[in-house]
């Protein structure tokens, strides 16, 4: 299964429910999906084994956790220098402030979504980390003023 079209209707129902209510017991999930508990358990195990369900997690409120600074950071790398991309990716992936990292086309090579305690913590992140990574040519920050939509589920 690699595309949305290849996901059967019963599996699609299970995935929709699990995206919003990941802590349901198998019995409650089966009831919500309109199937037997044994069929539900087999389908969920199959979805996990095929990689459609990657993991289970709690969604935290960043503001209430004290992470009040939120930004999208555009990173431009120096061109034509081999050996810089993977060390950059490895370094960025290891930083807890970086929530998302996207390799992109357009004006920037990478877009990072960053959360920090406050602007001072973000400045430390920039000065002590990002500006010191070899191969980084330019960094531009767009501060997120407010989040209008938060992605919590895929449209299946």
C-alpha cells in the first residue's frame, strides 16, 4: 500500500478514527468502526506492519509547555560543496527546537519549523547553532504570529 487509493474502506475508517482518538481500546475502536474486535485487531496490526501507522503519540500544547516562540526558518546552503548536506541534516535532526525540516525547491533549500521558549532562546539557537553550521549561506526567519490551523490528521 503506497497511495491513498490503495487503502480499503474499512482500513480508511480505522485510520480516521485512530488519528483523532489514538487511545481507544481495541473493543471501542472496533465498535466505532462497525467491525468485530478480532477483525479490528488484525487490520490495525496489518496497518502497523505495512507502515501506514508509524507510531502513537500524545499531542502537546506548545504554549502551555512554555514554548512561546514559533517560526519558520528558511535556510540557503552554499552551492556546489559536496559533503555539507548530510552533516547539516544530521545536526538539524538532533535539535529539539526543530519540529519539522523540509528540503524544498524555490528560494530556500530547507524550511525548518522551530519552537523555542522565547526570542532570547531563539537567538541562542541561531548564534550558537545554525549560524555555525558549515555550508549555511543564508538564514531568514518568519515569526509565526498565530497558528490558524494545526494539522493533526491526514485527509483520507
